[in-house]
C-alpha cells in the first residue's frame, strides 16, 4: 500500500469521550491543559516521510522508526516484543495542506475512510508516537475512500457511522461501539480550527511533540493522512488485545441506507457495498 508514502501521517488523541480512560492513557495527559474539558489532548506523528531534498537549518529529531511506512489495507503485523496491542477504530481524513510564507495556513479534507490506529499498550512511554509505529503493517487504512463534498453540517459525513469487529477462532465480536461520526467531540469546522492551531502551537511537552517542526523538516508535504481519534470500545474490545490469526474489521457506513444487520451480513458474506461503506479488513500476522 504505497500510495501515501509522500503524505505526513498525524493522529489526534482524546477526541472521543472516555476513550483515553479505556485505553489506560489518562495519566499520561494529566499535565496537558486544554481550552475546554471536551477538547482533544493533542496531536502526534505516526509517519514522517523523508524529504526528497535537503531542508536547510532543520533537523528531524523524531525517532527514526517514524520514517518507516506503516500503512496496510490487509494486515496488522504484531511487534517482535511481547507487548499488548489493541486495535483503535477511527476515521482517517485525506487532507490537502496549504502554506503561506512557509507556514501551514489551511487544512482541507478531501476524502475519508476506515482507519485502524493500532497501538501498543505500555505504561510510561515518553511520547504518544512511541506506541504508534513499530514498523511496516502497524497501521491500517481502507482502500475504499469516500469523497467529501463539504466538511460541515449538511455534507455526506452527516449520514455516516463507525463500527468495528474482531473475528477470533471463527466467532465475530463487536470491538468498538457503533456510533455516528457526529459523536466526535470536535468535528467539522471546530476540528479544522483546532488542528491548525494545535499543529502550529504544540510544543514538545509531556507525551506531545512539536508537530510543526516535523512537518517542516519533512519538506512541508502538500498532503496528509490525519486520523481524528479512536472511538469507545465495547466491554469486549476494552479487555481484548490482538493475537495471531485474529481478523479486525473497521467499517464506516451510511446509516441512512444500511442497518447494523446489513453490516454483519456483509462481514459474514465478505461482500461490501462500496457506494455506502468504507471497509478496512486486516488479518493479524
């Protein structure tokens, strides 16, 4: 899946109520002050493409592993270390990045799709990004994307929900809650304003990193894949970590057209409605 090799990959932490607590990450963000209680906690890099030319005066201080392309539409490859790994169902946005006088000035979402921000669950990691990219096939993004007509109320995303499942030993389990995309704490214009401000002001502090520095050191990429936050787990998903031969499904679907029963039938029959769904199906290796 090489199509996004020149995109910068960014994620958002804490953009869905209760997820950080379920993931055991609240303590890491205890010193992060946000403008309001529901605001996301910050942004993190999961992939930093190396520029094709020298960037004068800038050094990329991020860990080298973040330059390893992590995306796959078919597999999740577990780390070599014996650590717990958990799928994180969420929405991925393909975005155009615009710059003014060398500084990021506008983010324009163009497509959205099912995304798995698969993460290592370890206590005491110095940065969020330490748990996000451990090599090839450590992240997931659907091959089927949905064009965004307008990233605001009245647009196509109004009608979409997200759900996720894990198939283990032949049994299918609901992994994340089935929720409307409108359930995100920050969405549409409020999310765009927050992301632009966060990227241009976020400092290297606690679990966070200076994202704008990284973007500039990557040669100011014109496009980004931004995952906008993991949704809440079911009780099963909260306590279940991935193991060899599991299958993970993250599905964005038009809830005005398709029902929960339709989604289950689609998974069981391996037949998906590409006009009304974005599906990410990954086998764990």
